């Protein structure tokens, strides 16, 4: 059993579900290590915050945890995904006020990430596909991911991630990661108040940086800022932290601040 749909084993939902019809929903993806979903509280905080913003009635956290534990209790390392949609309704954008949300909890094998990504870094590139600005959905992890799908399709063979900009040329995030740069011993990450996903690992990095007495700022970042940076790294709850060794023609070293952050978040990471 790898998937529970509203608490029951299954592998399909209704074609009338609004998650399928309109991307009307949210999701969380987290690492499971030795049966324990990492950063659970942070993922739940984002899920329930997003559900409140979209007006979707979320199930009790205790129910989601029971289902997560049911699937992952004997797993050494895997990926847990929770999807919450507004549920089934008739045709048209207007939701059915009497509709019931659909929840899906599923378990997948651990991804085949490149060996040495955490120590030697990865290559990245800038994508042509832009990320939309919308304060109504900024920060939350909603189901509308077509921009990321298109950007991901642009990646060159040797690149593990693509960086996406908004219409004003501000770099917002990677297709599956949040972005950090180090410039003059300052840790900088893009402002996500108008677009992008506020990653749970991003939040943890900012908190741990403060405990390390590192200066960290959330601000607008342009391509030129990245190309002039001393260090660059990427984060999400599965990879933890990947240093960036190259963006197009620009080479980066695995720097001191990146290494300090790696050490500071090792307890929350599932990677080797």
C-alpha cells in the first residue's frame, strides 16, 4: 500500500475533482527517514495556512499524521506527499459550497539524486519561462505548477536546477528549490511576497543563520547579483542544501558560509 485516498487504499480520484479540473488545491512533499516524516510541524503549518487562504477545509492534523505513519512506519527513507483539493463539484469555476475536500497521502521511493551533490555542488541555469506574480497565491504550495513544468523542460543535460525570474527580471526561486546567495558575508534570499513558494527548508535556514549570528536578508535579487555573488546554494526539504558550483559560465566555490549552513541543518536532512 503506497496511497491513501480519504483514508482508503486506492490509485484514482474522480475526474470531477477540482484538483484535476483546475489545480484547485495544495500539496506538501517531505522526507521520511526511519518512519519519521521530517519537518512535519513546518509542513503542516504551511499546509493549513495555505488551506485557510484558499478557503479549503483542511482535515485534522492528527488524521493526516495517522495516515502518514500508516504508510511510512517501516520505511528507511522515502518521499511522503500530501495533496488536499477542494473536492468534487460540477462544471464551472464556482465551487460547490457543500463539497467535501479530497485528501491524498502517498509514499514514493527516494529520488536518485546525483552522488556528491552536497559536497561538490550542482550546475544550474537561468530559465526563459517566467514565474507569475500574484499576491493571492504567493508563498503557498498550490497545485498550479505548469510554469515549473515548462521551466524544467528547458534544463540542459548537465544542469540539475533552473532559476526562474518574474516579469521584472527579479530571480524568485528554482523550479523545485529556494535560492540563497552569499555576498560580502551576507546571506541573501529572494523576497517571495508576490510570487514563489516559501519553502520549509528556506525558513529553517533563515532561523539557523540567525543563531549562527550570520546577517541574513530577504530582498529583491537580480541575475547580476547572482553572477557577482561569492557563494550560491539551493534548498528544499528533500535535498536539504545543494551548493551551486556553476551557473552558465560563472563558477562558484563551496564557501565557508554555505558549509556552516549545511552543518546547521544536518539534523533536518535525509540525504546521505
